[in-house]
């Protein structure tokens, strides 16, 4: 069962990171603002629901793996590199989850209309945070996997 859950976790992480990279590249490569509006109008909500499903899958499978590998039993996470890395990854997962909630709220609320300056700043900042944290979390996951 553990292998199946790990497999689902890895597939979900691939979908999450791949989708994030696709949307990031779309945002950079579509210079025509009208084309960008049209693309995001159709893709944005669809990806938002997909992203929600994938994030919930990652959180559920990650929680299962956390419990299965008994990470919760480490008394002092600073005495154990594996426990430290795992808890650092969890902190970044919390940040990426909060950034995703902010980004989705703003993006779905403003879909089909121009965003206010505040909405643009929050949406772009949260998007960049998500994009960068993806790679940090992936690196930590690779580091953690060496111990398991």
C-alpha cells in the first residue's frame, strides 16, 4: 500500500509542477495581452479546479506518507537530518498552499475582467512564490528520498 500511495504522490507532484511550469511559460511567452486574457479566461478556471484536486491529493498522500514513515515520532527534529528536512518541506508546503489559495481566490474572482493593481501584485507575487517553492520542495523531496 505504501508504494501505491508514494506512486500517487509522485504522479500528483509531477502534474502540479508541470502545470505550474506550463502556466508560467504561457504568462511569459504570450506578449499579446488580448491573447493572454483569452487563454487565461478559458484555461484558468479549468486549471484551478485541476490544481485543487491535485493539491488535495498531495496533502492527503503526503500526510499518509508522513504518518507511515513515523516522522511524527521524532522528539527533536534538529538532532535528525531526515526529520529536519521533512519538517522544512512541510513548512514550504504550508507556504505554497497559502499562496495557492490567495492566487486562486484572486484569479477566479477576477476571471474575465481586468485586475486591480492590488490584485495584479498579489496574483503575480503568489504565482512567483508557487513557482519557486515547487523547485525547493522538489529538491527537499529528493534529499528526503535518499534516507528512505
